[in-house]
C-alpha cells in the first residue's frame, strides 16, 4: 500500500489543479456551450463567469473519480511497456499517450482534461512527495475557484448600479 500511496497523493493534487484549470480554460474557450460565442465583451464576461462553476461542478468529480485511477493505471502500463521495449526514457511519452487514450471516453473534453492532469502530474514529480494533509488541502483549489466565480455571479445580481460599476472595472 505504501508504494501506491505517494503516487496516489500526487495524482489527487494533479487532479485538483488540472480540474480547476480545465474548468477555467473551458470557460474561456466555450463560454456558452448551448449557443453562439458572445458578441460583446460584457456578454463574454457574463457567460464566462456563469459557465466556469457549472463546468467545475460537472467535470471535477469525473476527473477525481475516473481520472485519478485511470492516471495511476496509465503510469503503471507505461512503466511496464517502457521496460518491455527496453527504453525507460520512453515512459513519459507512453504515459502521455495512454492518458489521452483514457480521456477519449469523454471525447475531446476528456482528452484535454487528461492531458492537463498529465502535465500537472509531471510538474509535481519534480517536487518532494506530498503528505496526506497537503493532498486534502489541494482539494480546496477547485472549491475556491468555484466560490470565486460564484461570488462574481452574486455581485452581478446585486441591485442598483453596482453590477454596472463592476463590469466597468473589469
């Protein structure tokens, strides 16, 4: 169990960071998933702030519950395949390809989320292995991103001229 513990903690942190980044990037690229791209900057900002919490709400549980085990399995397979072909330096490439293949379950969005998680995991490998307290603290990142965008949505709904002042400031 100890051999899996450090990679599992790292994968959960990578999922937290990658999941939050995925929701924000998806909000930037597809601010209105049901309509056309907003024509005005105010319309874009409104759509962006409304969709990021929704994207996060639906994507993060999938990333955490499916992505973390799939990422562990992809790394396991990549290590095995790299040793079988006797090219240990091919392991990151094989792992990246396997992450993308597992992400295909959710089509293009899944591939993008899987690759963001893969990149976050590779960057985290350069640091010392985190403990469980740091792992649980990392779960606050998506929650704080969600709260931040929901706070902006709340501010836009305040009565009076405050939403106009906020939009002019942004």
